[in-house]
């Protein structure tokens, strides 16, 4: 093993036999929070840098920049540390203080922007793009970089098929960049055309409307981090997705509490969203295999958030 980067991927797939008790279909969760950087984004961080290096886009000591909710930034920080790059992360202010502290501890420069919509110059992605152009930095651009989807199609998706012995009834996941659901969804559809691919979307996100009707839904506030959005990322492929389950913050955070206390899974808010949606799909039955979802990140980056503090006090 050459470095910690070789520990990325091949994460465990565990049954959710307690929270899914009594359902007609079993539910399994892929433990992406056990990646070295604590999230599924380690996969795409390594893949994006690998791709850029192979194409000759990165000089020694180059600076990477990304607009991130935090997890991709942590993954990129690990890659940058091991391969000798610098990293700048641009984050909207709603993201947790724990993520900011983790990125700074890993050596990244952290820039905080207002919670501005994509149409505004202050939006975190627009700021990252502008800073890359002004400084000649490499914009990793997780939202449109094809290496993101490819990492999940060739990695995560194939792992799930292997771990399920080639039988999957449905795959359920949220979409931040869209890479996970698009990449895993395509891998499953290639192997199992009857498998369902279901988007788990926070109430308040506009993506559910786009999947269901082809037009963005109403924009609202929500507290779950890293998934949902007010615009469609290039890496979210609508043709792969069969349906949507909209999940409220309250449902998501209540499920996190159950996952921690009943399953021993130390996960963040988006895991709750995914599992709530997966249980709904499993409850309907009629599938040719289990329902599989992902646990995108670890609980350690949310300790300062009110929902996590409330869980600790209950």
C-alpha cells in the first residue's frame, strides 16, 4: 500500500435489519463514512486529481480550488497533502463550523461566502470559478467534471453489484453534484435494466421537481448539508433516475438518531435522508433484489450543528 489514498473505496455494505425490520425487502447501506477522509467524496477527489495528472493539467506544487460543502474539500486536502499540491476551498456560510475547522487543520485555505443563489456573483461556486481564472489555479469543478461520475460508475457501482452477488432491486441516493446517483445508477442499469434508481431529495430542494416534471420545483430552506440544490448540476443525469422521494429535515435527523443508536452507524444528516427514502422504496416491495443506499459521511463534522447537539442531549 503506497499511501492512505489506497484505502479509498471498497467500503463495507451492511444490512439495516433494525430500522428496516418488517419490510418486505431488505435494505443495505454502503458505509462511505468509513473512507479515510470520512466521506464518499474521497472517491471523486482522487479520481479528479488522477484525471488531471494524466492529462498533464497539474504542475508540481499547483494550487487546486473547489467550491464545496466541505466533504469534497476534505478529500481534496488528503490528495493535495500526499501529492504536494496546495488547496483553496470556497464554502457557503451555512456549512458547519466542524467542516471549516477540519479543512483548516488539513492545510487548506478556507474562504466563506454568503448563502447566495447560483445567479449571484457571491455564490460559492461562482467565487471559486472567478478565483481560479484570476490566479491561474486548477478548478476541480466537482459539479461538472466527468471524472466524478466515472469514479462511481467504475468504482462504487461495481462494488455494490459484487457485494450483492449481482442482485439489486433499487438504489437510493441524494444528489449534491449528482455523481453518485448518476454513476452508480448507470452501472446498475447496464447490468440490471429492471433495477430502480431513486433520488432522495430534501424538502426545499428544487431537484425533485426537475426529475418529476422536467422543471425545477419551488426553492426553500433546509438544514441537511451536501445534497439537494436550486440548480441542476451537469453531473446529475435525469435519464438514469426513475423516481424521487422528498424527505424533510425532521425525518432525516430523526433517522440519523436511529442509525446511531440502533445500528451503531456514526453518520451525518444526508445518510438519514437516504435511509428514509430507501425504507419507503423497500416498503412498497415488488423488487428483484434488495434496496441499497449510501451513508455519505461521518457525524464528526456536524457536532456544532443544533440538530446534532439536540440528539446528544436526548
